[in-house]
C-alpha cells in the first residue's frame, strides 16, 4: 500500500463506511509517512488509531509520529490561547464575530481535540467592522502583514486581513473565500445563528453545524488544488451519515443555491469521495449528479491555476466580472493602482485581461 493511500485510510478512521481492518505500516515508510501526516494534519488520528489498536506499526515509526505530534500540539495550544485572546479583545470592543475552521471544529466535531490540528486563528467579522477589528488587534500588539490596497478595500472587497501577534497568525475574514465565489456570498447569513465552542473557560462564538459545513465545502474545493485531508474529513464529520444527516439539509441547500455554490459543493464532495473511505448522506452526495450552471463551473478554474504571479492575480479578472457594475471601478483602481508600499507591477494590466 502506498504512503498516500495509508494516510487516506488514517484520515478515514471512524468515518461512516470506513474499513475496520487494521492499517499495517512498514518501518521503511516512516519518514515519508510522517511528512504526509504533517501535511494533511492527521498526526493525531495516527496516535488515536494506534492507541485504539486500529494501526499496527513498529516502535521507531510510532516514536517519530508521537514526537511530531507533540510538537504540533504545542503549537496548537499556543494558537488556541491566541483564539481566546482574539475573541475577548473583539468582544470587549463590541465586535460580533465567529471563530472558524480548525480551532472551532477540534472542539465540536472531532472525537478528541488532539485529532484536529490547525495552523492559525480564523475569525469572521462583518465588512463594516473589519477596519475596527484590525485596529483592536493592533492595539493588542498585533502587526498587519500587508497594507490595505486602497482606503475602503478591506470593507468592500477583501477576503481577509492577515495579522500576526506573538508569532501566531490571525486571519480576520470578511467573507469565506476570495474571487467570484466570495463576491456571490452573503456573509451576513453566517451571523444569523450562533453556537459556542469552549476553549479553556471561555465560550467563544462560532458558526452552527450547517454553516460550518458550507464553509468546509468552500475551503476544501477552493482553498487548494490538492485539498488537505483534514479538511475533507471535516466535511464527512459535519455531514453525518445516511441514517442521520448531521445538518439542516434545507438550509444548506438554500445557502448554496443563493451563493451560486453548487459547483463548489460538487467539487468538495467529489474530493471527499475520491480520497476518503466514507459513506456520505445522499442529501450531500446528490450534488455529484445534479445539473450545475456552466458559469459556476467555469468560475472554479481560476482557483486551480498555476499562474506564476499567484492566486490573487489569477482571480482578479473573474472577481471584476462578478462584481456589480457600481463596484467595478473602485475594485479596478485598487487592484491596478494600489496605494502604499505594495508593488504595482504585481497586478499590472489585470483589469484589462479578457478570458
């Protein structure tokens, strides 16, 4: 069995429909295995699987994995502390927010929090609050990693603003993804319902399960060409199984339809089915077979580009076309003639490109 397939089986542990046969690991695979477990953020699943007798491996391999996992968990705990600090700072400033992704999911859907590592703090705030949120974090000692393209860009067009505090990255999100699918979203939908995740003795506001599933699909489909297996596992855990879909199917479908995201969910579900051993509920699996608008399918292409100028450059033309006419001039000016220290040639001529 290849290393890639072993990691996929480890990422599938405990999912509906996954094999219960023990995973046999050869010592010669140890270095490559650890690298892949780190890449796909499933070190904790190896440790749990080994402790539960679902993985058979030699002592050398186990020791390597545990050492790597201890290091990752040490960083994860630092990130969790930063999530608490960030949430408390925003709450004290009266800024409504939602904790996103791994920091929230590790304590809600994971069997054990140690099974779901993450690399940064992701928090959603409204566009009208994002500038205030940036200033709140700066006041707490954080630094902004990139300047605003133009005054007002963050509030109107940015996916997120990346900050750093005590060597931990904090992403303040205005929406869940860049590009046309970010334009088509209604981020205000994500503030209609609220749950809380306990971190330490603090209850931090987060999305409800259905909204987490929407986000997980967008992140898996549009975040990377080769999705991280932990992100695909999030979808499977949030979705539930055929006997008990764990989310509000009607509301999920309504959000996806309103956000023009059927192609996004199709790609996400296809990735889950192609990489993990899992039986998804038919309510989610049917996205593989239902018709999808050709415009939505085409809109995915720039997210999967290998454009040497980077993801921002690849998405800028399609973002411009997706925006309402009233917003296009402001976006074009920000992208084509940015203020501040950002190199202007990084995105030169993008607004004139035609695809």
